[in-house]
C-alpha cells in the first residue's frame, strides 16, 4: 500500500501541471488487436480524463482494412507505406475505420467508465483533406514519375471546434482518420499524420504515438529518451533511424514545430506504457521537443 501511495505522490506534480491541457493519442499497431492491451489502453485514457486532462484518441486500422479487402478479393499495393486507394478501397476503409474500429474503441472506453464520442474527420468540419501524391523512379529510365495514390489524403485545414466542445462536455473524442476534401471526395489519411496535425492545431501538451517498438534506439540498441528536431536530422543522416520510423519522427517534428509542446514515441504493447512515460520520472519512450532557446 505504501508503494502505491508513493506512486501517486510521484504523479501529483504531473497531474497539477497538465490539468486542463490536451493529450492527443494515436492508437494502432498490434496492441489494438490484443484484448488485454486494449483494456489497459482504455483504462489509461479514462484515468487521464478523470484527473482533469483532455485526451483525444486518433486510431489507425491498416491491418483490419487489409483483412477486409482480402475477404473481398481486392489486392492492395503500397507506395512509401501508403496504400494505393481506389474508390472501392476508400469505401472499405471508411466502413472499417469509421464503423467497426471506431465504435469498438468507444465501447472499450465505456467499459472502463468513460464517455466517448466516435467521429471521423468529416464530422463537424474537423478536417478538410487534400490529395496526396508521391513520385517514384522508373526502374528502366531512372526518371521520376508521379504516382497516383487515389483517394489518399493529408490534412489541409483543421477546425477543432467539435473536439473542444466534446472535451468540455466531459467526453473523450475518438477520431477515425477519414476526411472529405474540398472536391467532395472522401480521403483515407495516415493515422500518425492525422494525430500530429490535430495535436498541432490543439496546441496539445503531448502527442503520444503508440507503436510496436520500444522507441528510438541508437546503433547499440539503447533507447534514446530525449531528442530535438536537429538530433533527428543527424540520426537520419548517419543511418541510425530508417524505414518506418522516419515518417513517425517527421510527424512528431511537424507537431512540435506546429504548436504541440512535445511528442512521444513509445511501445503500445507494454501495459500502461503511456502512464509510465508521463506520470513517473523514469519515462518509457522517446520524447521529442524543440530545443530550448539560447
């Protein structure tokens, strides 16, 4: 009992410092499919709300979309980790993300005693999307060509009214990464990108990216606990970070340079990792924030 009391005392300064502030949490990866991890996640989010912090959840669902497409006999192709999305794929993505997954997370939060509101970027004009395009080198001519990703988008504008209204009413917004464009089409948006843009627009105290890795590791496999955007550029240049970690860290950099106080990459498979990172002095992931002014 004494150990529990000491843990609460250790957390007290963090409760006080961030009461009334917003945390944006991107939830995805393999932890999403694990019932025990899902319960831990839901409890963490409800606890944040109970101590006066306003959590906003943005979720992914790539594996679930892929599974549904395979059931329908639709093959997927990827460019730079983004699924090429034709009209049929976009409809499936919206059905899976805004429907099944979104409401499942709302249900988990309700079971843990929270009041959650499931929405997508379409609701309340939250996100207006623009079409994403990528270039790739032709293997024969080595000439760069534009690759049409179909209905893949990125946030162009964000109106946080619906999030702020829900939070003030005691609810926890759960956001599916789907949005309409000015052209009227529906776009699928990478969940990390969506979460980072929302965190910047809200001026969030924290952006948490729950992943399937411990955090950012150096070349010896040791966890790097604190990074600045300049550090990240150096780690990219010397090959310490590569592959899928690069776009995640770029999302963190865009968020902190756009108004979010700090971003954290941490392992969503670890029970209560988010609370360990935030409410203890030890931390559990990699924190990214702008360098202090000289």
